[in-house]
C-alpha cells in the first residue's frame, strides 16, 4: 500500500504503483483528506484519524501482512500503524516525517522574532511553511497538530523489516532524521538516493530497483 505525502494524491507513487501492479503484486493507495478526490477532514482530525482511515481501507479489502510504503506524511501514518498493529509485514519509509527536527540558534532566534511580531499584530506569514499557508484556514489546526507530533517513542515498537529510503539533499526531512530512524528501528536499513525530498520520483528507476530488491521480487 502506497501512502502519499502531505499535498500529494494517489498519483504520487504512480510509476512504482504501475511497475509492481504489472508484475502481479496487489497494490493499493488512497487520497488522504483533503487531497485528490477526498473530502476535507473535520477540523478536529489528528494523526489517529488518518491511521484509522488507512486501517479501514485495508480492512475493507481484507488485506493483512501488508507492505506499507509511505512518503513524508504517509511515512508518519505508516509508522503509527506499524507500531500499533501486527498487520505490517514490511515497512518502507521514504523521506519520512514523524521526528522532531534538530534546531539550532538561528531557529530559536526566528521563534523569538515570530512571537514578538505576532504580539505586535504584525504579519508573520513568512514564518509559516508553504504547506501551512496553502491549507484552508479551518484546517490549519489539523496540519499543526499532525506535524507537531513526535513519533520517536513509537519506533521501538516497529518490529517488521524496514527499508529507509532518503534523498541525500533532502532539506524538508534532513538526512539526520534517516540516521535516527535507523538507530531506533530494529531490523532496518538505509538506502540513499541522489536527490531531495522527492528523490523517489527524481530517481524513479533507482527507487523502484531498491524497493524491488527489498520485496524480494
């Protein structure tokens, strides 16, 4: 099952989905709300609601012993599922979200500037991420709750073989996150791709090749 990142849709893993489907693998994906053809979620949605939605889809199709392939936000959902259930046979985390970024002095200074300007009623849009600003106002709380949740404590409960695929030049989920995932997830390995946050698409052939090897096809 392929799980797209925030702002993506069912076409995000299109090339890999087609490749493995044509080779006889039963592949599945979905549009996370509010993306693609999905409706907007309720304003009180959190990660557990996205997890519940994904599990409901798997249950609907009667699927067990699944391989979850999650990019960025999709990786966050995949980690949550793999740490709570035993239906995940293999896990593939592609530039996955879920860990807090390590922040330095510059970030802390920006935080202080943001708080000061906000208290003065000044415009602070430049301090928010493009993903946050692109969200409808009533759904920004959903986005903020999800991205602020740290899943590092869940990683010790991930027991399935795990492949961590990362772009060497990823600035949204920096490579140090991949190394932390490798350290905390038992039976895991890292494969580096020459690209950024969307290296799986930029280096599609290489991504499909390492995924194919991991699945033992």
